[in-house]
């Protein structure tokens, strides 16, 4: 006997019954200006007149002798706030790689963070994570030899194609979550999962795959089981508990994955300020209301929407883990779910829409009273961290 969607919801092993403190809504809220449905601005500082240049700059011309003898510098790939990345060729093997350079002046006050990044990169190896081959510390500067990923990053790809088909979005999400599951199993939290840090390449089946990059904000969970408290990340993708300063764990990476999945399917993020202020953005994130506005979401499956609601969920206990995501049918089948699973997802999404209510002004005051000044979050200033991304010319 085939169970109804309501019955399936009560005992489904894929945990669709564990729902949703953050709600789904169709259309905008009454009396609130509609938000611009566009990609957020790229968060890193890139000097586009230099990125892709084949003319070696001052730093490239003055590599330490040890590295100059080993590598031939071909071009500048990316120029970030603190780090530079070059495409280089090994003079002996002729193999190409990426060389990330953190100059001595840029490392001042950030040594602990850099050392943490290096320690984590040495520990990890996964097919969906950019690999570090070697690292050198010379005269106070840091040099990292990294795997070269030649397809650009997801942010720039989305700026070109606007949105992805469900199958492709599911494939990329699966790769990302496999990487996150590996990290989380090893008590590592990335803390800056975003499209700019997802580098694309063409896989064996001729479709895009991705690799997770930039571990500058990554950290290990406390051995005593305590929560992390450092405020850091990128505003569009940061989880509600980071803003509320209630302590957080590896599930902040899962929240960010849900935001990225939303962006991949429609071309804009679920939370955007209507007045351009960070306070408004953070208030939306803390409420956790996810809209699926028409017409952008009219042809997107309920299974995809339901999964997003399980990831972008302000209740940390109810939010999926990385392994839960991998067990989800929409991910396992690359969006080709059975009809009864889709029916169950429709019931869940509609139930959440029906249950959603407007947040009272007193709730907003409570949210805002819980947060401290977050003006520097986009620069991760509270963490004294540094940022870097590969440029659009990383191809």
C-alpha cells in the first residue's frame, strides 16, 4: 500500500519530518519594499587591471632564490587583500600549479591564523578540496604550492549563466557536501563557504565539478565539545547563530551550502537588504524566512525547495548535517526524485508556508539587541583574518 505524503512525512527516514524553524513564503511581505533579485557583490578586493597579467610584478621578480630556482612565474591569477596567487611552472617537471604568496608585511598580526590554515591544509586530502603540495616560510613571508584548478570560480560562472539546471546544481552541491562531510568528520569547520571559494573544473563526464578552496578562516572544533564564538565569515552566507553570538559549530557550513544552492537555482540569494544596509540583511538572516518568489521559482521542484529549508534553518538542532544532505534523495538522484518523494516535499513546503506568520516589531527589537556591531564582518575584522579569492581570470 502506497502511503500518502502526510503519512510519509511522519516516518520518512530521510528526516523530512525534522522541520523548519525558518519558513518559506511566496512573494514579498506586506508593506515591505521588494528586494533586488541580483547576485551580491563579490566580497574580495580584486585589482582587475593586474589579474591575468603575464608581466611579473615586483614580488614575482623577487621570489626567494629557493623558489625562483624551482618555479617559473607565468601570470598573476588573483590579487586579494593579503595574498597573491600566481600560476607557476615547475622548471624540472614542467607541471603547472598555483603559488599563493602572503608577503611579510601582510602577515603582521595574522601569524596565528596563517599557521592554523597551514596546519589544517597539511592534514586534509579530498578530491573536492584544493590540495596543498608544499609550503615554505622564508623571511617572514609564506608561500603555498597549491593544486591549479582551471575553470574559474562559481561566483563568476553564475554571473555569466545566471542560474543552473537542477541536475547541475545537485551535482555541485553533492561535491561540496562531500568535502564538508569529510572536514566535519575531522572536526574542521571551513567558516567561509561561498561561491568565490568554489573552484570549477570539467570532470570525467564532461560536466562541471568543484573544489573547495581558501582555508584562511578554517578552524578545528574544541576538543571539549564547546562551541565556536569568533564572529567571521561573509555576510550573505553567514548563519544566524554567528550573528546572534550564541555559539556555533560545523553546521554554519551547511547553512552556507543552503544559501549557495538557492543562488544556483534562481540567480540571487535568499536574504538581500531592501535598503542596502547590513543591519537589514542581518535582521533577515536572523529571522530565517526563505522566500520562493514567482516567477523565478515556479519551475523549481518542491524537493529542491524543501532541502533548502532544511539547510537554511535557524534552529541548529533541526538543521541538516552534511551527512544528512548526502542521504537526501534530491542529492542522491541528482534531482531525479520519485514522484511520491516530490509529493511529500510539496506537502512540507506548503505546510511551512501556511504556518508562517509575520514577525512582530518586538521580535525585531530582540534580534537587534542580541547582536553587536557587525560592520566589519565582510572583512572578518573581528577575527583579525585575511581574505583571498581566485580571480575571474583563473582559467
